[in-house]
């Protein structure tokens, strides 16, 4: 049973890798972006509050986001471990997660960071804009100006997670370029190394 967070810049392939890694681990892949997008599509109250942030490529405020994560992690399927895709995205959220987990007496096992250089990210995001994501879904936030803004938001607000998790001995960096299968294999090897490091 593993509790893992996956982070990396927009376009790094988080969604794709999250589903593949979670399947291999037998835990749910929980995408906070997906949860927000489905609330927007269903026009729920939460969706109405989150939409302006998603459309602009900004982060939804931490109070809203942490509450969503708290509800999702309280569901039965997450009791046996989880892979969080796209959360935390700020150091403040990471502290929030640590607090949430501590309430139930558990801890994170590993933080996986997907590394892809910025030129490649821009190329991928522009091509996703034309063809849609893996499911063929076109995202409103894959607009050229929004893409650049999301990358800047990542650099400023999310990249510091790398040091945060490194200091806790939880960080594993993975090269996110190359074939999808190769990246998954690297992630699985990193997870195995993290687990044996923790138990030794
Ligand atoms: P993603 O699908 O992970 O690319 O997320 C899409 C959008 O959802 C982001 O640009 C944010 O507007 C919002 N979002 C996803 N995860 C978070 C988070 N951890 N904190 C705040 N906003 C988030």
C-alpha cells in the first residue's frame, strides 16, 4: 500500500503517468484538476467558484482545494493508498496534506517529480491544444497565453515542492522524456527505491 504524490509542470505527462502508475500499484489515481473540471462541467457550486481560476490558468485558492482533497481522501478506495496527481501544488498545500494525513496517523511514502525541459513542454502543450489530450479532450486552458502563464505559475508556486520534499527525504526525480512506457518504468523503479530506502 503506497501513498504517493506526483508533480511536474503542465505538459509533463502527469495525467497519463498517474493513471499508469496507479494501475500498477493498485491504488486510485486522484486528479484534482479532473475533479475541478467535472464540477465545472456539471455547474455545481464548487464548479462555479473554481471556473475563473481554471480558465485563467491560476491555482484555485488553497482553502477550496484542500477541502476537496480532504473529501476525496476520506472515500473508502483511498484508504488502501493513493496517487495524487496535481496536488499539492504549493508548499502551503503540502503542509495541508501532511496535516490531513497526520489526522489519520499515516504518512506519504514518496513524492515523484516529473522533469521535462521547458522547450519540450511548450511543444507538447501546443500540440495537445490542437489534438486534445490522451482522451481527445480539448482543454480551454491549453490556449497559448494561458500555457505560458501556467508554466510561470508552476515555476513560482509549485517548483519549490522539490526542495520541500527533498528536505523530508521523500523526493524522487524522474526524467519525463521518452516513450510513455519507459517513463512509467522509471517511476516504478524510483518508487521501489523510495520504499526500500524508507524501510532500511
Ligand atoms: P491539471 O489538470 O492538474 O493541469 O489542473 C488544471 C487546473 O486545475 C489548474 O490550472 C488549476 O486551475 C486547477 N488545479 C488543479 N490542481 C490544483 C491544486 N492543487 N491547487 C490549485 N488549483 C489546482
